[in-house]
């Protein structure tokens, strides 16, 4: 979730800080410029890590009283890797999916409808997503098979007594109500403010630029290839790539091949770019510079309260008492 990234930049020291030690002035300016900022293809800068590794000589620019230093430093960056499991809090819910906040510092996590646990549906009345699992379908089918025989004989007798056909009576006494009651019993709502466990499926970085054609958005997506996304080859893990500010690329957990894909021992991580015209969009509709696409479509994922054992529940109740 957090990684160390090497960055290089030109840091300007304003005139009123020239009397202080250069190291202190540079650290102060790095914190002002980078703290809580998102760098495209790198991630969200949390804080600088340690002292700068290298500080060049100060350069003076005509008409500017400050000193400009070439600086190389490390920073702690929030950049989850694909297939990493994270825990967050549900912030919003709509027909398209749910919005999750991680650590109360990153709110751009989206879990779309197609990555929900199956079967799930959106309840328009409550405005929440609902998971309605079906337990022991095979056992229920076996038990229902024996029960249906006795029910059919009763229905047949009832139909003969009432002068009706078997089909008419069976339609009236169908087990639709039983299925609806079962769904209500196994109803698990994804409530706002609940703690949720999800798996990272893609990390999107969007760069918004203004050109002669208007406002353009270029999105770079890092995700697994289609077979990895749906777990068809039974493997897990993978590498991610990032681009530093000085234009060099670094890879973690994999080697980049000529097509921009990264191979590791388990599978393939791919990066792809797409562009869109946002000239007619308002400033509020602009995409976030960094977005994480998550999934809860696996056992153990979803609200953490769904998967707690009876012992954990008793311990929590004891602590509250």
C-alpha cells in the first residue's frame, strides 16, 4: 500500500530562508510542494522520507532573488498494487456501485456493480446494495425433492376434491413466498459507514490538460490482463510500474517487456492509456487524478462484520459491556 519512491526536482529557496541552513530550507520547501499531492503514474505523496539524498549548488536566475537547487529525495507514496487487499469505509452508494474511503485520507475508491458479491442487487428504497447469498443449495434441493413428492400427492387430492387440474392448484400453491422469505433472511446490506474489505483490481491515473481542442483527459490504467482479473489461471500477485518526475521508470516485482506489459512469475500486469474530451464538462465533473477500482467478488471480501467468527463477536460484545 505504501512504497518508497525516488524523486528529483528543482527546489526554489525564497530569499527570506537563505539565512537558514540549506538542508532545513530544502526540507521545508519539499513539504510545502509535495505533501498530500498526487503525481500521475506515481501516487499520493504522504510525506518525505528522511533527508534529501543529494542537493545541488544553488543557481541564481535574473529577476529572482531566490536560489534554485537540484534535489534528489525519497518520499512515502500511497500506491496500492493490483490484487492487494485493503480495508476502508463505505462513503456513498448508488446504482453504479459504492464509493469507499481508505484511512480517511483517500476517498477515490470505487467498487462497480459487476465486482459485487453474487448475487447482489441495488435496493432503491434504502439506497443500499444488498447481498443475498444462498446457502447449501444442493442439500436444499435434495430435501425439497422428497418434500415435493408428498406435496404433489396432497395437491393432487386437493385438486380432485375441488374439481380443478393439478397444474392450476400447483400454480396457486407454488413456493414463491418461501424463496422470498429466504432472501429476506439472508439479506446483508452494505450500510454507509461500515468497514469493508476489498481487493484492488485497477489503479487509474488521469492527467487533465488544456489544448487548442479544449480540455483533454488522458487516463493511464494499471490492471491485470483479463484472465488474471477473473482468476482463470489460479495465480495471484503481480508487479506494478511507476514513472518518476525526472522521466525515468522504475518497476517493482516484475520486468517490463517491449509492449509495456510486465511479466512476473504468476501472470501479467498491463498498462493502457485512453483519452477523452472534457470541453463541455463542468469543473465538478472532472475525473479524479487518481482512482482505485476495487472488487468484493470473492469469499472473505465485503463488510468485515460478515466474516467474523462467533468468538470474535462475543469478544466485541464483552468489550462493549
